[in-house]
């Protein structure tokens, strides 16, 4: 996620100096990543499930009221599970968090490898 590189200007030396603004942006990015790891916590409204109970789409709302969308790819091998998903955060530009497909244990279906979430 591209962060703004704040520079001291008219507000330099005040509580809103560049160091504090840059630190705030870093903490916000970290918080958004954590929320994107558990998209069900962001569901706000109608959720669409496939025939096996895997959430495949939903409207989401971030804690600050910004809206977005969730789109999940249901697992073929483990019905009811989601293998990959994206969540968006409306804005200019819209930010998309993508969880690439996970690897599951062939017997239990437990996630054995979760690739890092990417942001575009």
C-alpha cells in the first residue's frame, strides 16, 4: 500500500509534524492488514454463500466506516472452505487486499501454508 511521505511544512514542530504523520500511516497500514486477514469480521450486510456454505461475496465496512467488497474463491477439495479472497477499501485509489490461495493438508483440510496478503 503506497503511503504518503509527509514532510514538515507549515505544521512542522506541532503535534502534526512529519514524523508523527508517517508513524500514523504505518500503524494504519498494519491495522488494515490485520483486518484483511479476517474478512468475515468486516462483513456488513448481505453475504452470498455457495451450496457448501463458503462465503463467496459480501459487502464489507472497515471500522472507520469506509466500505468495500469481499470476493472469495471456494475450495474444490474442501467444500465450505475458502481458498483465496480479495477485500477492497473504497477510496481514491481503491485499495485491494488479496489473499492468494492457501495450501491445505490433504486429510484434515487445515491450512498448512498461507501466502502473504498482497496490496494493490
